[in-house]
C-alpha cells in the first residue's frame, strides 16, 4: 500500500510530472509520515542524515499547536508560507509538510490555498491527515489524494476529540479512564 504510493510519486518525480500538493490519508505519525520520509530521501538522496534528523534546510514542517491543537494562520505563514517562498538552499526542491492538515482552521486553510495554487517551481507540499473529510474541499481539489490504510481500531469522531481534549489538558486520570473503557470494549486489541 505505501510501497505502491511511493512508486507512484517516484515515477511522477522522475518524469517531471509530480503534483505540487499531495493529500496523504493515513496514520499521520505512521505510514503517512513514512511515505513522506521515503519521498524526501528520493528528492534529497545525498542528505539522508539531515532528513532522518529532521533538520534539512529545504524541508519545513508544521503541526497543530496549543491546547486546541489547531494550525493558525500565523503559524502557517511563519512556518510554511514564508520559508517555502524563499529560494532553496540546495538549488533544488523545497518541501512543505503539514502534519494533521485537518486541523487547519478556516482562516489558515484559505491562506494556504494561494500557496497550493501558485507554487514556485520544484515545490512540493504534503498534507497528512487521518480525517480527510475535515479538510476544505478547495484544498482537496488542488492536491493529489493518496489513501493509505489506517490502522484498525484508530479512534474516530467523538472518541478522538475526547482523547485529544484530555491529552491537551494533560488530564492523565481521564486518559487512563478512556483507555480502560476502550480495552473493555475491545479486549482483543
């Protein structure tokens, strides 16, 4: 599943027809992140150590922040739009990664549209999400969607929101209670 997705993107890069934006639907910290890592190694084959350490100067990443775990317009402009508009350090590709893209609020999502619509040459964006329905349809329409398998038993909907809120509040007792109830509901997990 991830292997075929990588081959698809690799072929597009080799043929000069890579999309400027890819919506990767999967486990944001698992198979989606792994796919992006492999593509980065293809784009920057001599800089794998920097890729592995997360310090490549031509790769910028943004994740949800704060108690509400959202991506604000200020964070987007500072950490993605601004750096992606500058010239690449290596003279080649620039890559912007938005992990948890479903957490873009309306203001930041609309601001991000211009970057997707008018990217400089050799620019590639990866939007990682496990909740694609929460992403603005205009963003989805400007990206190539790649669906990876989500791990079974991944929290969804209200369960996900409740766990995220308890985690953000650092409410260990509530998290432990939720974990206990999940184990009771699915003892085979």
